[in-house]
C-alpha cells in the first residue's frame, strides 16, 4: 500500500497539471457549473494571464513581442467561438467567420516565429528560439581583431 501511495505521489509531483485539472473538475462538478461555462472561465483566465505576461515582458525588456499579442487574440477568439457554439440558436456565419479569423491569426503566429530575429533554423523541421540580450558589435575596418562581428585572438 505504501509503495502504491509513493508511486502516486511521485507521479503527481512530476505531473502536477493532472492534479490541478482534477481539482478544477471536482470544483466544477461540486458547484453544479455547466461545463462550457467552466471552459469559458478558464479561457478568460488564460487571456488575463497572457496579458499580464505581455505587460511584464514589456516592462522588463522594453519591447513588445508579437507572439504574445497574437496568442491573446487566438485564445480570446476561441473563447468567443465556444460561447457562440453553445447557444441554442447558433449563428453559423459568425462562427465560421471567427474560425477564419483564428486561422489567419495562426498563419500570423507561424510567420512571426519563422521570421523572428531570435530564431535559428537548424534544419527543415528544427527551429531554436532564443533571446539575445547581448549588445551588437560594430564592424569597423580600423580594428583588425573584429571581423564579421566576432573577436579573434591576436595569436590566430
């Protein structure tokens, strides 16, 4: 019995998302909240988290990342689609329009990652995203130690 409890503890310590989801599900069931309303509230919470993350990143780094803005819009539009799809009298034109807008935002998201200045493309399928806080070096003809933005030893 102890061994089983230890395995369960170890599982939840590395997969805390499952525990959080189980707690949220239990709360939703216990207060008799309709499931689609719980999903809408969670999506609203994610939108608020993304906005706070975006503002925090802007204050710290003094630059606004396009990816955060696009993510906020995508999540907010998904929330609207869920709200419209849960009504009894569905307006299929509005739902289709919102899905088209979400698709366009997904294309923008892919393009913002592909053409981001902080992306290195290693192969066709592998992309590494990084943040470079180093200051750019100026290339000058006066300094023979600096070539193409890299410093070389005087011995080489």
